[in-house]
C-alpha cells in the first residue's frame, strides 16, 4: 500500500479534460476559520473547499488542527472567526443538529460508539433523523412505530452486509476488538446516508489487512454511493492512493492544498511534514 | 422440552424484531401472565395476594419507571418517592372530584400524567448537570415534593387528618380500590396496569426513543452529533419514568395501603426502588420484576424461613441480616454484574441452550 503511486485511482476516473468525472461542484467551503482554546491557536485563518464526490484528505503532524477542523465543520466546535458555507447556505457557526440534519456524518479519532448497545442498535441510531413515528406509535409498536423499524432495519442490514459484520450484529460493541469498532462506527455514519462523510483517522491502530479492508470500504462508498469524503489519515500511502485533493495543515495554518502529486512535490510540505514523518 | 436459543433462525426482520424473538421466551411470558391472571387469583391465599403480589407488582411498575430513567437514559434519580407521591395525590384529587360515571383508571392515568409533568420540571437541570450533582438535585425534588403535598390541603380535599382514605371506586360493580375492595379485585386491577406498562416499556426499548435514551447514556456528545437532541431526549425519559412512578404511587395508595400519606413515599422508598433497579439489572424490563421481588421478599423470607426449621432468630438480628444481605447484593451487582439478576438469568439460559453439550 505504501507509495504504490497515486495513479491507480486518478487515471481510472479521469476524463479527457484532466478533471475526474465523478467530481462535481464545490459543496462545502471552509472560510477563514480561526479556532482558539484559551491561548492555543488550534486553527488560524484556514480556508479550503470540498467538491461533490471527491475524497478530500487533511494531513499534517499531530496537533496540526486536523480533528479540530472536522469538529468545526460538523458543529461540535464553534470557531471564534470564520464560517462554513455548505450546499448554498452559510453557517457561522455550524451547529451539530444543522450538520446532522443536512447530511453531514462522521467518525471519530477516538471511537465514539454507544458501548452498551449492540452493533445493530448502534447502526440503527444512524437512522434516527429519518424516523418520524410518534411516541404512542412506538409505545404500542403500531403504525409507523412498526413499519419504520422494519424499513430501517432492512437498510441497516444492507450496511451490515456491505461492511461484512453480520456475525457481530447482536454483540454489544464494548466487547468488540478495536478494528471492528471502527467498522461499526463507519456503519453508523453510513446508515445516515450522508452527503458528506467526515472520517477522522479511520485506520489508526489497524494492521495492514484491516487497513486494506477499510480503504476498500472508503473507495466503495465514494464510488458507488457518490458520497463526498473528508479524510484525516496518517498513512501516506493510503492518503496518496485514495485522495483526489489534499489539504496540509501545520501548527493550525494551511501549508499546502492540491492534488497528491502537487502536495508531494511541495517543498514546504517536504520540510515540515513528509520529510520527517514519511520514511 | 428443551429451551433453545441456538438453532432458532429468523427468516424475516419482522420475526427478529419481535418483542421476544425466541418462541420459548414468548410461551414462557404468556404462561406467566396466564398464571398471574387466572391461577393466582383463583387459588392464591388472601395473604399472598394482598400482602405480597399486589405490592411487588406495584413496586415493579416504579422500578420499570426508574429503570427507564437510570438504566436506559443513564440519569440517576433519587426522587422516585416524590414522583410516586405526585401520582398518588393527584389521582386522589381527581378520583374524589370526578363524576361517578367515569372509569377508575382515569384518575390513575391523570396521576401518572401529573407526575410526568413534575418529572419534566425536575429533569430540566439534567441538561447541565450529571451524575452525583443530578442525584442531589433529584433528592431536593424528593424532599420538596413531599413537603409540598403535605403543606397544600387542597390535594387532600382539606381533610383534617391530612391522611385521607383511598377513594372506593368500582368497575362493573366490584370495588377495585380502597378498603372495601377484595384482594383479588385489587390484584387484577394492578395486574392490568403492570402488563400494559411492561409491554410499553419493552416496545419503547426497541424503538427510536429507547435507542435515543441509550445513546445519550453511553455517549451524549456523539448522540448529539448524529442528531439526537439531548434536552428533548432526557426530558422524555424523565417524563415517561415519572409517569410510571406516578401510576405506581396512585396504585400503592389506592390498592395497597388504602390511604394517601406522605410517609409511604419518603426517601426510603426512593432508595428501595433504586436498589430494585440495581439488583434486578440496569436497562432491563425483566430486571424490574426480579429486583422488586427480591427487595420486597427478602425480609419476609428472613422472618419466616428460620421458623420453618424450628430456629428462633431474634427480630433485631433478622433486621441486621437484612441490611447485610442488601448491602452485599448491591455491592456485588454494582461491581461485578451491573446488569443484575436479569443478566444472571440470561447467562443461565445461555448455558441451558447448549445443554447437555457445553461445547
Ligand atoms: N477541546 C480542546 N480543548 C483544548 N485544546 C484543544 C481541544 N481540541 C484540540 N485542542 C488543541 O488544538 C490543537 C490541535 O489539536 P487537534 O485538532 O486534535 O490536532 P490533530 O487532530 O491535527 O492532531 C492541539 O494543540 C490541541 O491540544
Ligand atoms: Mg486528530
């Protein structure tokens, strides 16, 4: 997976104009975001955009502000300055509920599953915003209370099949090994059928085989469902393979922005990051 | 007839989503309900029905209620007694002032709804405070509510003693509440509520609302980020939990102690119900019943069993024994098995499903 050139993905989906055909217009713009924690500037005046259908990676050394950036995008952090333009609307700031109800889903660097619930129930929570049954319908399991459960269960089973986690359907996720938990968390995000999927180090701590599986899932999600993906990942091989464009952050500032090749050749990036972290 | 979990394959999601997906479990529950509804009133002794079955069933309702709040939604409450009192006092007020032709379950439901409203009011701080601090806030609710119902004579129709008798109400000519009612009638009245409320609790646990509660319990931040609204979800848990407690309080007054009095709903009651939930199992409807039976029956058991063997144990020793056993059981379940007796029951079933071949 390491450095097997970035071309496989690009060439497969590149039209004659040089622009990948599955990629559309800009759907999200991060505009001049500055985020401080007390005296610490986690993000300073960063702007970039994400196009529909692309895999957009955010890389940078530890503490560069990558996770904070995703947290700003889905409203978990509210930045001191700047705004998020998403799908025709400007949010300053974005709020968690706005993000969730407008099709932004995510996974977390430190898995944020509901530990006491089964795999099935965890993934079902991804459908919560699509369920409309009243409390009475749920209490008596009638009308939409019943039909929605069955309908969403069917969709969730598709997600379970897609991620190949049928065997752990009824297992409380707290008992699952780390790699499977990451997969279930991806399942919960996918269950929401997001327009924009934010993945914060989905492969951290995984072995090679698990990483390959996860890469395959990410490519499938992107290509078959057209889901736009913002990806934070440390494994440069993975990043160069999967990404259409890469943003490089360092100490909270934007260091570079471009295709994997451009970024790889960027001298500032080589000095600050790749030269050190990449063997 | 072997109990089997293995080999019970579901062919549709509808089958798998049933309240009790394993047929054996379904037959068992139906059997229990039939025994409870027919055999016990037909053959049970008056003492058993009136002094054991009725209170255990009513406490099970309260335990189901607290389990919704604490076991499913993860919000610790010490105000159970206060919410039960809210139900008892309001249903007394309604029962004594409504036209005679209205059925008796109406005041019980109104008592539950009033308790739900009270629960929402005292649940509001839960958005900001958690754990220990929330427990203290609900403790304040407990004391405030008991004080309130004692201080406002309106609730007891200005009764001089302040401790009025439960109103005698009838269904089809039979008294079902108050001192005149026969034990069997009270029992069946209570059992009806128990069955319906247990079904509702199970349904909620397997629906969106139940998953929202558990999500908030397990990780409120992640829950919020997938679109669950924390305040709404916590308040719904407070409301529904308090509804259950309110119904339990009303039934306790109307069908068990036959009076409406504050001492029945003091802080000791709150702790009792909390212990039922802990011992029975957090987040389990079955656990509410097991916990209620355990807590209520243990003292009776300790008082009687030595006598059957011709042993004399002084009552003060029995009282001490009781504390020691409760204490040990609570510590055991808190540390070793938070899912309580219900989980032990499940483990026993899992062992049984592979029996007689353990591998
Ligand atoms: N909730 C927070 N409170 C205080 N400081 C934070 C918080 N989140 C992030 N930071 C700080 O912001 C900086 C960037 O962190 P982070 O976004 O997690 O970096 P990365 O994901 O790139 O490793 C770090 O210095 C970190 O300590
Ligand atoms: Mg990070």
